[in-house]
């Protein structure tokens, strides 16, 4: 919140964010990719968010609410430049998403539908940042 107050909110380019994302895990049908249901649901949700909520999601996932000056391809993590990674994890879909901010990684359980994904992400992002 201090970072947001000090620097203000920058516009987050969702198309650039999506284009520079790495996918890991499985979607129940095969390797996770941009066309997997859960990926499509995620990016649809991100596009529906306000500027402030996008910044909170980015902070939840990476530890920073802002994009590097050179764009999403230049996010830094524990090992230097480390792109944003969307990863699926196995287990019950009543769990909240988690993140490994040192690796710019958002971990999503295999939610059964877009509504569940949106509800769980909302809770994690808005209450997990406090």
C-alpha cells in the first residue's frame, strides 16, 4: 500500500502481461497453455479488474504492484530476470491461489469453472495482501 501511495497506479497492459507469461503444470487435458480453460478464465478475469485490483494481483503474484520500465519480459525474481508464470497445482479446488513472489509465480488449483476461479482469486488478492 505504501508503494501504491508513493508511486501511484500505473496502467498495466494486460495484453503484454499475457504475451510474456510462461505456463507450467497441467489442466486435466494436457500441459497448461494460453488456450487452456483455466488460462482463458484467468485472463478474462484480469481484464475485468479495475486498475487498483490489477495492481494488487500483480503485487500478490510478484511482490511489486508496478511493471518494470522495460515491460513484463523484464520482471526480476530470485535468479535475475524471471517472467511471470501461471502454474496449476493439484489438490481440492476449494483452496485459495498462492504465489511464489521470488519467482513471479501464481499457483492456481484446477478450478472447476470461471466463477470459482474469480471468487478464490478475489479473496486471495484482496485479503492476502494485508
